[in-house]
C-alpha cells in the first residue's frame, strides 16, 4: 500500500490549493479526485470575482492552472472515487483505484447543488439554467429571470439578480417563504421581484438556450408557461460527506464541523471548502481554506512526529 504524509480528497480550488501548499512544504502528498479537476469551478463559464483576473477567466482554465502549479511542486494526483476511510495508527483511504495510507487527511470533497430533476434541466445547464447567482447573474442584465426556492439562498439570489435583471420571478412551492424575516421584508417591497406561489417547475423549455419554463400550480393543477431567459435553482446543497459519517462530526445538514484552523473532530483530519460548515461557497474562500488546512496539517505532522 502506497504511503503518503498527506492525502487530499477533492480536486476543487480548496483541494488543489491544499496540495500546492503541502507539496511546497516538502510533504509527500496525494490528491484523489473522482472527476475533472477544478470541481464545480470547472463548470463556470466565466469567473469574474476571483482576484488577479480583471477580465475574468474560464473556470476550467483556472482549475487547469491551479493543477499545473500544484503538480509542479510534486503533488501526485489519482482519478478515483473514495469509498471510505479507516482510522488506525494512520488513516487508510480506500478508493476505486486501490488503498492509500497517510498520517493526515484534508477533505475538500465539496458539495453539489440540489437539482430540480425536471426535463431540460441538464441539457440547458449553463445555457440559461444556473445554480449560482453570484457566478452568472451578470449575464442576465436587463433580462427576465426566475429563482426557484423560498429559503435564505433563494431570496438572497433574487435580490442580487435584481441588480442586473429587468424582472425576477420567485417561484415557490408553498404560500410563504422560509427565508429570514429581514430578507423577506426587503424582497416583498422590491419593485423588480414578483412572487409565484404554490407553484413548481415541471420543464425547462428551449433548444440551444432556455426560452421559458413549464410550471404547475400545486393546489389547482393548472399548468402554464413562464417566458424567462434564465432560471436560478436555489433548493439547497448536498455535501459529499457520506463516506465520513462514521469518522467525523457533521452538522444536521451533513456538513463537516471545523474550527477556524479547519481541524475536524478526528485527529489529523482537516476539512476545507464547500464541504465544511458555514462555508461562503466562493472560490476565493475555498482557496483560503485550503491554505489554512495545509498549514494545520503540516503543524500536526510536526507536533506528532508522524
């Protein structure tokens, strides 16, 4: 079994940054990623809010640059699915490509946006269907868009989109919001926001780009078409923490609980990025988490002599 000093799980901005820092610190490091490097960042057409790129940069390109930089300093990368972690004198990380051993683990496996699961959603993703208002809101300047959801994220997205869009419809399956009162008060008086209650989306319409939504009132059963240029789905996130349930303390939503040093409840295990509790879920903060986790892992190895 191959042994490393640090194994990093997840190849998004948090994981790649952690790998850069541990490798530069002289630690033998392995990054395990199940899909394309870059994580969700790789699916973003243009990243405009990451410092250092005044004209913006494609998410896939930014991920590639981060990968190249980390590998340059010795980070090893394997494409595999993690199937479990076993704790002993060290940690054994089981994957679809074999098992690996390390004294310290950095979990940066991220989370994924919960989807509606309706026809046309996958096909039009990135072509009018979005899950991130901060990432994509600017592209809908002076257009009409819809936000699906009724929680804090949905209403925050709607208010943010109103800075760009001509009109923002908020589609919610119930007749009242779950968002905090202060957000509701701001949303209800905003002139660009219109609420569509007791309604669900049944289909995203359009061939090459989104042209509208087929919606249904859950109380009357009446179907109709809503013409919009974009839909922002805000019905929650699912952290990729299923393999760590028996190892780490998680919050009620499944996010890993850490302190400010990215330390988890298990010795030598650290978490960074979207998978940790209270993450802002931005590339810049994920990078910062990766730095902190790497430095904490280095300190842990020095102090324990492992």
